[in-house]
């Protein structure tokens, strides 16, 4: 089996409503997603999606995905997409760095491999069954009352786990948010306070040692070293996110005791192959992990849910579904969707989500052997 064609589509996907995070420092209204189809000489095709969360969240941006794939495509022609280790090594040799560019290619290759094997991805990743995965809401920054109202609205949709965006220079406001939200949670619901690296270490230590709540706190500071400094000085468990870009970062985080858990996002680390390596490491060192993607439609979300479903229960926390924030649904009726607070991966071979050219429209580029 050989790769004969790689087709990309650009899809601009507006959010249902503007989204604020990092203490209101970052605002998002639209995502720029790239859909990829890999065709082979055996007639089997695979689909993938790469969608950075805007261009100010991480060193990644939508046009960069398509430019990177243009660079990678000539080297990938004629290669066997099922040879996932060789494909990833080739991409790293052809374009060092830029992991977010490679994730859709890797996803499409996994889709092909699963289809050929006749197995859904959750089984390819070692799962025994299509385990329903708890999903968490994502609550935009606002006043305590505004954020509590959003949590109550999410609860009505079945969410029992929430990610509340806080962080900024107003320590009094953050203390009020944490205490009010934690106190307002109904029985059986939980919250993670996501700072999105907005605090300095001094502010993080001051705020967290001032609150009575002992909920998870995510990415309190910019760097891994700063987060490790904070983790050693507070009682809240720390979840790491934006400071983890590759396997070495995760290894260093464990060595530094920088947190008790991690967000594992395929688009950020280079795809499903790299994410699975990191998840296996996280299980071996006892971490708890949120396994979700940076952004995108139900296609990208479903790929992450396959990974999460194959992760042992003790190490799997809730996963975020980006597509519920989008006004656009380019893969209607497909993939893992919220059903009473849980998302179940498809059991059809491969990814279980297919793009529709009638919906996606004119390709952005077609690369052929």
C-alpha cells in the first residue's frame, strides 16, 4: 500500500459566542481548521484534522498547517501509511519541529491502518471496549455569577466536570472566583481552575494559599520550572498543559514533580502516535490525564476520545469536546458526541468519521505522486 494523494481543505469555523481565557487576556471568535484526506493505491483513504486554538494560544496557526503539509507531501508520496513509526520519523526528518503540522497526517494514517485491520482506533490503541468517556465543560472567564451560570447551563447538558478559566493580575477577583465556584458546585460535580499560564509564581502561591478550595489548578504559570516551583508550595494538585510540547517535557515534568497530572493533546504533540507514547508514560508514573485535542470539529474530538477510551480508568480524567463551542459542524451526525455527560468512540474500523467534499468545498491543495 502506497500514498498516492494528499488533499487538504481549509475550514473557518466561528464559535457560537466569543471565548475568553487567561484572565481575559486571550479572546477567540473563530478557528481555522485543516482537513486532510490521504488516498492510497489500494483504494483505502484516511481522514485527519488539525485545528490550532487560534494563533495566540500556542506557537501554532491554521495557515501553518497547510504550509507544512505542502512541505511534507512530496516526501510522503509512495510511502506505506500503515508504517506509522517510519511515517513519523520521515516527517521529523523532512520538517523538524512544527508538531501541530504533522498531527492530521498521523491521524489519517491511523484511520487507514484501522480500516485495513478492520478495527476501531480504540482497539488499535489497546482498549477492550468502546468505553464511554466523561466530558468536561469549558467555562469562559467572567464574574463569579457569570461563571456559575455557565456551569449550571453545562450541567443541564449532562456535564459533571467543569474547567473554569481564571487568572490575571487581580488576585482578589481570582480568589472570589475560586471560592464562589467551588462552593456552588452541586454534589457529584467537580471543577478544575484553568489559569492558562496567566500567573507569575508569586501570584499563584498567594492565591492558592489564600483559598480553602482544594480543586485541581491547571497551568498556573508560563514555564515548567515556574509550575514546579508553585507545585512544591501549594496544597492544590497541579495539572500541566501548555508547557508540555513533546515527550521530553513530560519526562522533565515528572522528574521535577511539577504536577500530579497532564493534558495530552494530539495536535500539540504531533499526533496520535506521539500522544499514545505520552499516555503510556503517564500511566507508568501514576499521572491522571485529560486526553483531548486543541480544537476542531467532531473529527478531531473523536480521535482524542479513541485514545481516552483506551486509557485505564484510574488515569483518565474527563475530555473536552471543542465542537460544542462551534457554530459550524462539517461532519454532521458523526463521531463522539456528548450524551448525558459522556462521549463514546465509534466502533467502525478506523477513526469512524469521514469528511464530505460537498460540505468541505473546494480543496485548498491537492498533492499527488
